[in-house]
């Protein structure tokens, strides 16, 4: 998970609104295997807050640069 989350934490997290930062902390409470499925687009979290932060992370990984 570090390979996915560390670049996000370094580059994107500081720019997030407070609500999205709270969603990120909620995400960290999830099981690694669940997050793995979400980031590989095999599954989608049921929780709307988790859906939003997972999408933000997915989008950040697909940006060039």
C-alpha cells in the first residue's frame, strides 16, 4: 500500500480540504486487502466517504507528471 499511498500523501494530501483529509484517515483504518481491490478497480467501497477518497487517489495516480 505504501507505493500507492506515499506519493499521494506527499503530493496531494496537503492540498485536500479538511473533509477529504478526514476521509483519508478513515481509509487508513481499512484492511490492506480491501484497499488493494479498490485501487485496482476490482471493487468499490460501500461507504460513500471511502468511495470519494478512493476516487481522489485513483485520479491522482492517473495524472501525468
